[in-house]
C-alpha cells in the first residue's frame, strides 16, 4: 500500500488532475491517504453520497450531498488539496458530472489539486479516459499483515513461535484488512490462541473470500503426479523447475517460471496434470473460470480483480481449464479483457504459475501462444502402449486390485487409440460386470469392456490428425516418442 500511496502523491505533484483508485478497502485508503496528505501539506476533502462533502476539519459543507454540487464546490477551493470521492462511478453517467470533471481537469493541475475516485469498479466514460490515471490498491502484503498480527498478539499477551506466526501471515494473504481483522477477532472470541488448530479457520475464511470473486475457486482436491500415467517429458520439465521460484534461482541467473500451456486430446490427463503441479510444488491451487470472465460483460474489471487476488496469494498455481472456451465469444476475441490478460502474462512479476489447458487450439488468438506468455507449450497425445500399461496399473491399484494379477500387456495392446479417461472407464465397466455377477474381476471383464467401448479418437480421427499436424512444429511432446526406441529394442532382441 505504501508504494501505491507514494505513486498517488507523485501523480498529484505531476499535475494529474483525476485519479481512479480501484479497491474495496475504503478505510485503509482513507487512513493511508490522510497520513500522506498531511506529510505533503495537502488539504484532504472527503465526499460520500450519504453525507456530502467534508472539509479538512471534518465539517460538512452545506448543499453538497449531490455529486455535481460537491464538484461545483471543489471549483471554488484554491488551496493545494486532494478531493476523495467514494463510489463516484455510478454518477459519471450524468453528462453534468462529466462536464464538471472535465472542467476541473483543466484547472486542478496548476493548483496542485486532484480528484481521487475510490471504488471497486472502473466505469470511466470516454471523455475522461485521457485525463484519468488508474491505480490498483493491492491487498495487504506480508509486512502489513505481520505488523497487524504483531500488534494484536502483543495486546492480547500471546506469544507466537516464529514458524506459526509466518503460517498465519502467509495464510492471510489474499484477504482484505477488514477480513483479516474479523478472522483474528473470531479466533480470539472462540478462545483460540492462534494455535495450529486455528489455522483451519484461516483456510475457511480464505475460501469464503475467494468464492466472492465469482471467477476463482480455491481448489484443495489436488492430485499427486504419481497418479498421472505417461507424460515423462513434461514430468521431467516440471521437476527441473521445482526449485526455480526461490532467490537462489534468481542469483543463479534464472528467470521466474511463468506458465505452462497443455493442448491435446480430450481425456488424456491435462487437467489431472494441472492439479498435480500444485501438489508437486506444494503451492495453493486456484481454478479460474475463464469462460465466465469473458462472458460477464465486465471482463476487464473481472480479470483485474482476479489477478489481484492471485498475486496476493503468490506463490500459487493458477489453473485455467479449457482456455479456448473463454475466447469463443465475440467479446473476448478483441476485447479489453484479452489485452489485460496478455499484458499480465507478459509482464507479471509475482510468482503466479499459470497452467492452461485446451482441446481446440484453432480458436485461440495467435498472440496468446507467442513465446514469453508461457514458458512452454506441450502437446498431450493419446497414450502409447507403454503409457496405457502404466495407466491401467494406476486405476487398478486405486481400486484395490493387484495389477500383477492381470494380463495388462495384452490389454494395453488391445486398447490402441484409447485415452486415459477411456482406460479408466474400461476398469470401471469391468468392475461393474464382475460385481453384478458376484465374483472377482478377471481379464475377460476388462477385455469385454474395452471391446464394447468406441474411443473418441476413432470418431474424431480427422480432427485429431489436424491437431497433431498443428502441434508438430509448434509444441513439445509431453511424452517421449517411443517408436524409435521400440524399433531398436526389437532389433536387438532379433539379433
């Protein structure tokens, strides 16, 4: 917050007449701006629709309940000042308010004045865009939360071990100051002393806060990378970057990992791998509903809020499943939301690792796939015979069966063109058949199940060929190409 206020003061000094400050945290803004204005010798005026305009002494100016009347009064003020307007955005649709702001923009800079519009949304009319600077107020940082918790612990006589103190501070990232205070108060009222058990309250509060974002979901059902069959190239790539988010990697000269894009056949484990990345790196996992963002009618503001929350929780994995759905609407193809997303992907500094998946790449804008947005693009093809064997073993073990009791090599050969999801279905259907007849699962059940199932790759063969052709020169294979390896293994056995 300190950096934002410094930027705001700098903008006032540089004669920016109109400043929009995007935030839900009015109290935090007002408190911080009060200190900044006092340090700079600026008078601070505050306007709310419920009370009207209050002067630096806190006294209300008569007849200023309406926004246009408050702006008329601002025209009469000659001292160096900041006019803080809360929730002005609904009123900027009024032509009179727009005209008053445009007139103010002509005189405020030379006077050392500025209008600061505080609100959660950006709703500027085109007439004001060129005169308005926009600032985002970030959610409380680690140092800010640390100070808040330290003061509370001292006041309550609570001694927190350093490790647990850091757990509460880190766990509170992503919440507003008011949400943090409410959470800590609830812990105290319930008799808590900020123990390990009280950390569960923190997780619950964070889920509630993220749920309010409309587009983000706190995903705690992550999977293990050992549950993903095949994709050895991709797994190797992820393991190499496991420790690349720390300062040691920066000192070594490495850039911070930015993101991973997986495209390929449906049901081949892309989403499963996305969840496994968070487990492998021990990062929280957020799922972004990109289709909901781009069809909301306010895509740019939705993305800005989403990015703010994701960055406040960093380091974090941001999972965007079926990315193409977000770009299939006309508004997303050339809208401001796309520009916001691409700019953030290119320039983000916070350790937010984006894992995006797609089944249909042709609807995606080419600029999204340009190098620099994602660290790498991987193509996830249908599993080869070795990977099918591995996937069948995983699903049998998960259901309490010993894979060695089955002839899985023959079954893997039988299931050519099957996706990972379809191989799971083979095991499930076999179990249903055995259960219905009151006996144990055998090879016959699995073979019958695979022969009854028509894989999607058969019905969509042309589309699959097109996807493979596109990926041939544009993407890296998630799995090792086994054809040459198998050829030499067979040649050695024959020799």
